[in-house]
C-alpha cells in the first residue's frame, strides 16, 4: 500500500534526532529565503512556516506526554 507524502514525511521526522531535525530546518530556511519568484511566494512561505510550526509543536507535545 502506498503511503501519502504527508504520512511519509511525518514518519521520517519521527525517526530523526535533534541534529538531523535542525539540519532539515536549515535546509528549509535556505529554500524559503531565496528571492521571490512569483506573486504567491509570500503566501506560500507564510503557510509553509505555519504548518512547520504546528508540526513541531505537536511533536514536542507528544514527546512531553510520552516522557510524563
């Protein structure tokens, strides 16, 4: 059965340690800090960063819940 891309990304994030996560975030930031290429770039960037923040908060809450 094929996994959805979103599920595959979440599973790969679960397998990462903090150093690997930091490397991924730096890569994402380097991509997002490139010059604007189209009018929707800012909206896309804003939405992407919002989703990343939400995912990281959710991951942090899950880890805290497991540790408790």
